[in-house]
C-alpha cells in the first residue's frame, strides 16, 4: 500500500464530516484535472475557528487530507490557519506518493477560500 | 483476511502446471536452444512444442508464431515493423481511439517521425464502426491496427469485418489480441489479420513472454537484430522458461476455453446483476456491445474510483480503475473519454475482471462488501443526497 496507516485511518474513519447549517463561511473547491471536490464549513468566534466540517468526493488521499485539515482547524486561530501548507498536512499524514501531492492542495485551497471572508483586523 | 483477485485484465495468477513446466527448464533443461548438443536440442524441442500450443490456440501455422518479451513488444514489432518495411509505399496508419498504450504511444511516436495516423472514434458503447475504417483508407495507407478486445471495458471489435476491408484494400492488418486470446475463440484465418499480438501473463502464464502472429509472407523489419533467432524475425537467446510456461498456459487455455468462459460469463453476469440491483446510480460501460465474458466496467456516480479501489483493497478485494498502467495518473482514461464520459464520470469507474480461476465465493464476497463501501463514500460526498 502506497499510503501510511495514519492516512488510511483518516480515509476509513474521517473526522469532522458533515455540514454546519449556520456556518459563518462556506467554501467549495475542486481540482480541475481530476474533478475531485471538497466543501468546507466553518464557524468562527472572535479570532478563533470554533467549528469546522467538511464533505468531499475524491480519492482516498483527498478524503484523508481534507479530514485531517478540517480537524486541525477546529480551535485554531484564524491567523495560524492561514499558514497551513500542503506540506504540513502531507507530512502529518506520513507523506504522500508523488502523484498524490496535488490531492492535499484541495484542503489548502478550501482553507484559503473560506478564510477570505475574514479580513485581518 | 480473505483475498479476492478480480483484476485479471491486469495480470493473472500462474497455473501450477505452468510453474511445474517452467521449473524443469530452470533446473534440468537449461540448454541454449541454438546449441547443437543434447542440452541445446532438448531446449529447442521444448520451444517447438510451446510454439505448437500457441499456434493452435489461434489457429496459426507453427512457422507464423514469433516469440517476444510480451504484448508490448509484439505491438511495437508489428506496428514499427510494418511502418519501416512499407515506408516507400506510404506513411498513413489507421488505428482506434481506445487502443492500449502499447499501440497508442507507438502510433504517437510514429506521428513524430512523420507518419500520419487516423484515430477512428468508437460508439458510446465502445465499438469501432468498420465502415469508418473503410472511409479512412487512402492510397498511402500501409497499416490498420485495431485491438480485438479492449482491456478496460472488454468490448470486442468487429475484427472479421475490418479484416475483409483490409484484404480488399490490400493493406496490412494488425490486431492487439492480448485481452481476447484465451477468453474468446480466436481464429486468425477467419479474422483475416496479418499480425496478431498475444501475451502470456494474461492467460495464466508467466510475465515477460508473448508472441506475434506474423502471416506467412508478411514483410516486417525486425526490432532486434543479432543471431537471427525466430527465423530472423527476433534475435536474442530465447526466454526458454517463459516460453515453455506460455506454451503450457496456451495449451490449457485452449483445452478448457469453452467451459471455463461459460462459467466466467455466468459469474460476471451474476456480479453485474447483483450490483445493479443493490447499488443505485451505477451504469455498466459498454453494456450493449459484444463484450469479453470476464470483464465488467461500472461507473459509480457520487464516488471516486481510487477511493473505491483502496476501500476494496482494505477488505481484501483487488480491482482497478481504468487500466493498471494509468492508475496513479489523474488524467481520465482515454478509453472512457472516447466513449463520451466526462472526466468526472470516468473517475468514478471501476474495472472488475475475472478469470478461469475465479470462484462463485469470490464474486459473492464482492457483492457483499461493495454496496457498503459505495454507501460510505457517497455519504462523504457534498453532492449526494439520499432519496
Ligand atoms: C490490450 C493490451 N495490449 C497490450 C498489453 C501489454 O502486454 P504486456 O504486459 O505483455 O507487455 C496489455 C496488457 O496490459 C493489454 O491489455
Ligand atoms: S486524485 Fe484528485 S484529489 Fe486525489
């Protein structure tokens, strides 16, 4: 198997799946080449992300990285969340095969887009 | 964990009888078939037997079988061999949009070298229309190369009809028979092909062995020159163990083809019917076309193929998305694109391919686990709404 145990765990048992009906911001991003999609809902409280949920239609790496990134967001300061990189996500999940690096971009794109709604003060 | 192998179009398990035949070559009969002593001559006579088994499988003459390192080399040899030997006559080649990469990339390479290639489209069911091949013919056409059965969706092409067209036009005709051989009856005389590729590892033989049928009198420039092996068509000391294994596999394929494939077709149909009734929003690609008895390619909406493959693998079931070589690439399969699928649809496709060694229990296990896997992935999709 080309994936780590941890990545497979996040794929098999994804955390933070769902929608937030009263979300403060929602982002939907897709990968133009493979067509995989991620939708991200966040609720914020002051400078913090109070809650985050996601849904994704994509490969195993896309689902695992989306789930992991969403879980990272919960409780995080918005300014810190802006700094999340695809490398950070990929490394935390034990690395990705070269052909799968782009899958983690889905999550960072969704985070960037969802945080666009909150201008730094 | 229970392991079920439903990826037989990628490769097949080697039959024990094949292993036994190969072992004798690796241990006792190690001679070089070109040597005149007993060791060499014994190896040579074993190769002659293997050649006979392979020839019989496709109704060829023994002298028309050239052993190669596999299907890829056979395809390259046929296409490049004709392109080179016929270039004084013309530089136009006709092929289809659903060929295996061994043909596709070879034709693309020839395009770069100044050959012109006409890429014949297929119907939504994945079949080439023979009359469009006729219309594509030109005075400078030197080769038609159209696969017999497609590796991804299993559709069988009208080779006999195209063979008649090629014969009338006096144009060389090659067909990639890697997937059809051993699964449907193949008779190179009836098909009117001049060149036909076969691969050992798709019929329960070892990898790295294959053959090109070359009709008597066909002028073909060799890819490999050297000691003049294989009647000067393919030099290099023979892969004796591989060839002997291939011969044994061909013999067994021929002996039980009819009964094996009737059983395989029944299991494939059982699988398709059960999955269609248990999973909403799925379609079978190429369903209305003549198809190989062992292949089903299903398109699952609201789920992605790679996620399905990994989930199945974690349950011990081996299948694939598209063709094995393009997994790991995120480009949609050129075959599914050619039958009109959007990249989205193509990415939700799953190929399950059976073999003579597949059991009813194997199929029943997949029927049991796949619906739950699809349901789980759909629950993660932002687009899927339960009805
Ligand atoms: C239709 C077709 N042609 C050619 C090949 C290549 O054969 P081999 O693996 O023996 O090189 C394959 C195998 O993947 C195939 O399915
Ligand atoms: S293949 Fe598209 S996100 Fe992984």
